[in-house]
């Protein structure tokens, strides 16, 4: 085997074709709402980590659990990258009518791309937070929030950070 790329071999690279059962697929007995997605800092150096917070509200009549998922999308990259990549997730129990604020760290190494070596590149990124993948079609209502952040500095090998 000489071609080790994942293009055409996994739904992460399929273009617009969606998987039959994506990560986090399922139904709930309650309704969750997301709000107040905050990325800090919104502009960060190439080797820095990103802090993320989001508020999850159980707006339904029953206690429930939600799998909160964070996905990263490169807006431009020097090499082929996935449409988006799962960078964090957490199963959270929320009582009916209550809300909770969640905090995550997106590490610099999670933004690395493979170009004969793991490299960190500057540019613009979009982070998605929600109970499903971005643009996923489901029978149950679920929202996905998004926010952009920028990475500054020169591209460098991951091991150089």
C-alpha cells in the first residue's frame, strides 16, 4: 500500500456525503439549548492552547444527559484536512429546567496538520459546540453554535513548541 491518505476512506473526508450514524447520534427525552459560546483568547500564538466555555440548558420537562461535542474546522490549510475534527466531548447530566457552564481546553497539538511532520500553522479556524456534528440532519432538534478564532505567527513543527 502506497497511498496512506484518508480521502474517500472515512466520512471525515467525504465532502458533502453524511455518515448514516454520526458520532453522538441518538434521541433524548428532553430538549437541550446551547448559548454563550466563548473562545479565549480569540487571537492566539501558534503554540498556544484555546480555552472554550459554553452554557448548556435543559429546557425540557425531564432530567437528561447530553454529549457535548466540540469540532474544529480549518478555514485554510497547506495540506488536505478533514471537514471538521472532533477535539473534545463530555457527557453531562443536567436536571430539568437547569443549566450548567462547561469549560474545555483545545490543545495546540489538536490543530496540527500532517505535512511530512506534524506542523502548526497560522490561520483562521472555526470551533463548533453542540450535541451533534456541524450540519448534521436529525429528527430531534439540536443546535450547534460556532465561533471563529485566529492563530498568528509562523508555521512550525509541533515538536518546536
